[in-house]
């Protein structure tokens, strides 16, 4: 008996972004980042941020992490910058 072959769905970055971590806001805090990364400790999270392993910004003393930067860290997205196509 022939088994149906699995099909690979091709989705673009926008669709993937909307599907992954959809229960989280676009900019997360330390606690949310820890959950997204499988329950890592706060200490490990702060280390990743202080070493600039995950891009982030601070408002006062509060770390804010764009969700897309967590996806980049997990290698779920890739980012390329082409100077030749940049228009102002």
C-alpha cells in the first residue's frame, strides 16, 4: 500500500513571523524571552543580552527584546542587507 508523501509547505518570512511565538508581543521582556528559549534562567538571559548575542535595547534599566531578534538567534530567520538596494 502506498503511503502519501509528506509535502513541504513554503511560507514567507512574514507568515512564519506571525505563526511563531504568536502568543508573545512583538517586543518582549526578560521573563518572556526566557520562556521563548525553553525556560532558560534569568542569569543566562542577562548573559546573552550583555554579550550582545541577542540584539536588544534598553529603556532605563529595562531590557526590551524585539521578537524577531530571538528568531534570528534561533536561526529561524535570516537577515541580509544589500547596500545596493537601499533607497532613502
